[in-house]
């Protein structure tokens, strides 16, 4: 433990974790881009760290190895890698992810270790006046709450509340801080909103609300307020769906879970029309897609907006809110890629669509699952990626999947810094060059929201749609997966 605190005190001048991505063309970048599986990536990163000529490179390689383990739901190995990354020298940036995994795992001594590291960083910052990228007061406040020091944690979190409350994960943490400090009224406000977002599927939030209902009594009307919050949320969606001529749908996925989304299709049309399946961004709201829906409708497309697991109507106790992806991104990403196939099958059953060449749109962090889905389904004949974001440790696998889906692609980058532009350019070059585009815009919104913020966004996209879907489609054949030996 003392070693970790000493490390914390020597790392205060380091920028935030991977604020600057690995240099393009570097040995580290080469490993990231060429490793098609997590297992291969981790082996190569371990070898690179062992042979690295500088502590900085060794630390970066080991941190990325930890990130890969973390996203694969192997927290013990992730923590071991983050500790090695910190031990590699003052260039390490692994303190923040180390603290996050410790606070999520919460094994014996984990919370105490996280607090000790964060307190050491904060103390150094106060003594020297040198700002640390790792001395995050919000994380320290949450660590206090988890350790049973709720009032102390709330003292740290309250001044940051207006900023933190924009994130569902922090709204939950603020609710816990208020609840454990005895402020049931403020806790209820956050919990009621989160319960509506999770459609009552989050077991812990439901349990906390039940506890509030029991402790506050009938005058608090917790049950009625929870039902009303969900109804208000649904009423707002129903009004928007009415304007867009759409309806909510749910379907049974191939793993037995229910997933959902919104369907925008004219049931009176007898001929098959072009189809667009949109894999929405994690945590997005239906209103974020109104302008895109109008643009696709005007271009003659029927549209199915699929909520990724943890969002919208694709919620269940196992994946109730966006933060339930943390620590298991690999498995959920693969599952969502298969959900796309299930949703496309359902789309074809309820609407007259042309299934010979479907447009698949992936938004934000759902771009890698969208690419994986396109590699698995020959019906997907074109793809649009709106502000695509790919974790550094998923880039090799994403490129490998893109090579298996040689279809026209439209990559739209709306917000400077929101997307790693160098990787977007690399990704573009895996798609057919004559029919693919990389478009940058200064739109105010990101993802699908960019379509309603600037007048040039929609016309450029529509031109690409017209060019792509007027051309003769290329027949795709998906190779059968080779059986694994043994």
C-alpha cells in the first residue's frame, strides 16, 4: 500500500489517461491496429511492455493491457496490470482506471486502497499548488460514500453536483450519498428519475425506492411518484412518435432477452422500400433522432431505431442503465452485434422492406458492434457511422471486422475531439474507396443530433444515400466460420 501512495505522489504532473492517443505509426499503435482478438492484443502488449526501451512505453502498454482485461470482465488481471503500469515510472497514467476498478470490484482492502491513493494525490496538490490530472475529488467523494463515510463524501460531492448530475452513473452515486446521509427527499428525486430511465428494471434502484417507501410512509407517495415519472417519460415519447408517425416495438432476441426500439414504416405501402436500421448511441433519447428520422423518411426509407442494451426499451435487470456496460464491454458489444440481426429479422416481418441491401447506422460507441454486425450479415449493404468511437483496445478487432464487410461507408465526424480522427481515417481505408466518405462538420450536436444543428449535414448525407442506393448492389457472401480445433 505504501508503494502505491509513493507512486501517486510521483505522478501528479501526468496528463489524464490517454488524453493524447498513441503516436500514429508507433510500435504501440501498430500493436493496437494489428491485433484482431483481445487475447492476441494482450499477449503482444505484454511482450512490448517487457521489451520497451523507455518507462513511458512500458507503462502505456501495460495500462492498455489492463484496459483490455477490464473490458473483458477480468478485474483481477486488470488491477494487476494497472499496478504494473504505475510502477513503470512517472509517465504512467493508470491511477484513474486503477481507482475505478477498485471501487467497482470492492474486494477486501480495495476501497481503502483507492481512498489512500486519491487522498495522497489531493494532499500533494494542496501542498504544492500543482494540479494533478488524477486527483479527482468526485471519485474521492464516492469512495468515502462506499466506505461508509456518506456525510464526508457528500461534503465533497455537493459542490460538484450540477456537473456530475448530467451523468446517470453520478446521479446514482449522488442518490446514495444523500440517502446514506439521511436526506431521503433529495435521494428520492434522483432515484425516481433513474427508475424511469431503467423502466423499473434496476434491482438496486427498485430496492432503494422500496426502502424509501417503507421509511417515509404513505405521505411520500413513492410508488405513485415512480409510476408517474415513468408515465411522464412515456407520454413525451408517445407525443414525439405521433409527430414522426412511428411506434414503439419490442422483440425477443436470440438469447431470450427482450430488446426494443422504435419503428417508422408506412404499413399501407405494398412494394418493398429501402430499409435503415439504426443502432442508437448508448443512453440516447428518442428525441435525439427526430431530424435523422425525417431525413430518412424523405429519402424513401423505412427505419427501425434499435436501442442498445442498457438504453431505452432494451433494458433488463442485467443491463438496466448505460453504466452497466462498465467492466464487460466486450461481451455486451458482441451481444448487441447479434441483436442487430434479430432486429433486422423482426423489421422484415413487420414492414415491407428490401432486405437485399439494408443501410445500417451506428452511433458513437455503438459503431464497433455495428461493424461487427455488418461482417456477420450479408443483408447489410451499406453503413453510416455517426461520430464513431472505438476504444484503443478494440481498434484491431474493429478493423478486422470492417475488412470482412467491404461495403460503402459514410463516416461523419461532428464534434472536434469527440472522435479519434486518425483512427477514423484508418477505418475509412478499409471500406471501398470510390463509394465511401469521411465527412467532417462543425455541427453543434454529436451523433444523430448533428442532423438538426446545421443545414449542410443532411444534404451531404442524402447525396451519399442517393449515390449508394442508385448503384447496382454487389452480392455479398459471408464465409462460414471455421470450427475451432478440439
